[in-house]
C-alpha cells in the first residue's frame, strides 16, 4: 500500500487550504511548507554561464526573497535577501546583488543593470550554474529569472 499521497491530491489539499485560510496570514504561514514544492520534486533548470533576475514592483510588506544557486558539480547554496516594506525595485536589486556576490565570490561577476535587473555571469574558468527562486514572501515583489 502506498503511504504517500498522490501528487494531485496534495495539490487539491493545498488549494483547499489556500481558499480556507485566504484571510489569515498566520494560518497560511503554518501551512506554507506544505504548499511549497520540495527541491526533489522540481527539475533543476539547465546550467548556463549567465542569468538575469528581473525585480518587479516595490515591496508592500517586509519579507524575504530566497534563491538557490547550483554551481555545476557542487552543492547548492541558499541565499536569502531580506526585504523591507517600501523597498523599491532598485533597493531590492542592489540588496540581491550584494547578497549573491558575497556568496559567489570572485569567480562570478554580479551587477545591476537598469536599476532593477541583477545579472550574474561566470568569469573565465568558473563553472556554469543555475538560479532558482525558492520563495518570495514580500507582498507585491515579483522576481523573473531568465
């Protein structure tokens, strides 16, 4: 007998919880781990030598934007970028650039273009990598990864 719920059942239950607790941020925080896919459930994007993180909209609440960066043949690293209510796209992009640059070091160039796009490039000899958005808890902030 299979003890693990069918994936479709997990999705249906998660959606039901969203509807049931839509007005309660405390209740949603309690169930957030159930609503977030596990890393093993999601295929990893194909590695590349450059990624762009486009930040959209100012923060309407405090929160965190969390990324996972996988350098080829190395363990993934988790990077949290704290966001404060009222932070603009430019402030968020600069905070993300600083946090990512500090973790990746000199093998990667991390810069901000046009005020709201973080560009990460592998330097000569550095391995290709992937970038994944794990979560974004700041209301109205959107991050597009290209």
